[in-house]
C-alpha cells in the first residue's frame, strides 16, 4: 500500500491516530513473522480497520438496558417510536408483505429532561440493536473541518454493526437551518448528513433517532420524507404522567405510604428529570433524619424509609427546570 493510499484512507485521523495505526500494524507484523518483522499491506489494512479516527470516539457503541417500563408516561411518544423504529427491525416480513418502506428516522423534540435520550435507548434495547450515540455540539466544536468525515464514518460504522440505532443528540447543533448560519462547515455537515440518510436501506436495518430542544432550529431538509420524517413530541408530563414517573422513580426505594397522585398534583411543570431530582433529595432528607434520630449510627439502616413528608419537603426546595413551567 502506497503512502498516498494510506493518506486517502486516513482523512480525519490525528497524529496520535496515525501513530496508533503504525503501532498496530507493527504488532501484527511481529506476530506473524518468522524472521525480522516487515510491515506489509495486509498489516496496514487490518490496522486501519481496527483504529478509527478520533471523531468516531464521540460515537460510543452501547447495548442499552433501559426499557419502556423505566420511562413513566410518554405513552403517545412510545407508540410512535415503537411503530417507526422497532417494528421495521422486529417484523421486516410485514413491511415486505405490504412493500412498505420503513421510516428512515424519527425526531424527538421537546424541553430538556423530558426523556428523549431514555426513549432512544429503550427502543434500541427492545430490538437488541447496537446503539451509537453522538453529541452534536462536541462533533462540531472539537473537530471543525473534520465533522463531515465524522458523520460519514458514523454511518459506515452503523451499517457494519446493523441492526443499529444511531442517536443524534442536540441535532440542531449538528444540522442547523442553513439560512441561519454563515459557516461553510455547517453547510458541509448538513449536506453529508443528508447524503447518509438518503443512502440508508429502506428496510430499517439502521434507524436514526435525533433529539432537539429546538425543532425550529433544525434544517428543514433533514425533516423531509425519506429522511428524519417522523416527528414525535416529548412534552412536559401531565399530572397522570408525573404520577407514573414518581412510581418508576420510587420503585426499589424503601418507602412508607406514598400518595403519588398528591405528589403529581404538587409538581406541575416538572419534567421527568426534575422528578428524579425530587426523589434523590427526598432520599437525602430521609437519611438526614435517620442519622439524627440514631445519633449518627450508620450501622442500623432498618428504620430508614422515604416518607411522603420527605418528598413534600423536597418539592418545596426544588423548582421546575424549564423556564416558564409551573
């Protein structure tokens, strides 16, 4: 393999990445040589396959354990995600029978802390798909000029690992509306993202989930049919959903008698993350009372429980995280 060929395959690699490629290739050569080791083309090709560019380190491959049962409320959002992402991967024969193309992508939009990331992980777990997550701001800010290469490598990796779910968090930072920006880098990233979406298989082996707190800031071309065409609102939970979230968050917690309906009524405007924070604060208040009552004897935790009083006190000391809520 010529150096020009290596250079063509290593766009986006840093100096440290290239060093890692050479070390890997040398190790392979040494392991297979009877005499003095010599790095051959196959060693370099194998090393290039094994050592990716730094941009891909932002796209971590996970096997999530989050389930739909871990998410309180969001029944409508769950239904839409199941139909558009889970069904094509679990029941491809049904799509083939009706000659129906699976939706390419889903945009989850709503305020911060409402459960968009948890929903994406739950659908990946339900299909046993590999979960590749990339954070828009990190990709754009850390690798200016190489971001489009990172997008291309991300989707190449997803196709190799299919079935896979690609999660683009804060997609408005990765693909902002092009009339709102004057940076050539953003335009190139959006164009590359559109190219990758247009090239996905129609049978749903790679599904794309994107999340944003600002739907209006996402480039409209990304949301056209055949791309990230399904838009799913993930709203601030209503009272019934808040009660369900309290039940999920308190599952496994040692508690006294808890009235989740009353707690839900007292937390208007709270997101799922806010409610998780209330439960954590309630647990700390319970520990504080227990330590005071036992004169700071931490050896006996048998009487330690979270009560309604602890949770009401926690609500009094917290506030909704979304501006204007509550």
